[in-house]
C-alpha cells in the first residue's frame, strides 16, 4: 500500500513537472500564489474595449496599486494547483485591455480561485502568445470548418453551442 501511495505521489509530481515544462516552453508564466486584500477590489461596471485589436472583455475587479491597475478574474469551483492555461489567457487579455484603456501596463493580473489567488505576470512572452491565439481565432472565423481544440466533455456540457455542434463530446 505504501509503495502504491509513493508511486502515485511520484506520478503526480512528474505530471505537475511536465505541465510546468510545457507551459514554460509555450512562454506562459505559471502564476504565483499571492495574498490579496479583497477590500481594495473595485467592481468593473462596463466592458473594456480595444477597437484596434477587436477585443472586448470585463474583468470582475480592478485593483489600483500605485499607478498600476491590476485586473482580477474570479473563478468558482475547486482551486487547481496551478492556473489553467485558458484562465491565464483570459487574464492576459484583460491586462492588454487595461493597458489600452488606461495607458498603463499592468505588471500582472490576478486569478482568484476559492481560497487561492495566483498572480500571472504579464510578460512580453505571454502577450506574444496571446496575440498568436487571437490571430488563430480570427483565422478560424473565416473557416467553414473548425476542429475541436480540446477533449474535455465537461466543457462541452456547459457550452451553449452543444446542440448544434457536430463535435460535441456531451
Ligand atoms: S460543444 Fe462544440 S463548440 Fe462547444 S465546447 Fe464542445 S466542441 Fe466546442
């Protein structure tokens, strides 16, 4: 039993290490756990918009830190060990929108899971990876057939296009 437990721990560590490596190769910061004071968070009433980028979105909160405005995205559910890539890209998009709107670049954005907050550094590498994703989305918009980009049935179950999607897993 002890050997089995040890083997499972080793597998978990290897998987974590591997996902961290893949993320590092993709240029994505992993996110670092931070303490945040939620009393300083201000709700965002209107979506932020960048006509140049064709991008709009509304972070849940903005926090003023000196001259910097830090976007905060709140996620429900069990907190992961490290932020999901989709959440990293979402907060990166908010960082970019904040930079375009307020003319000041946030050094990082925050992903708030239940009981755990991660700061995601808004590095030039992350911005570049985000721009690649946006370009890919724009290319997809002109295609008549776009392949599914994941194997996550739970995601399909929550998707509004599930009933008309021929690639739904749910
Ligand atoms: S139902 Fe289709 S569009 Fe929705 S998440 Fe699944 S594959 Fe994507």
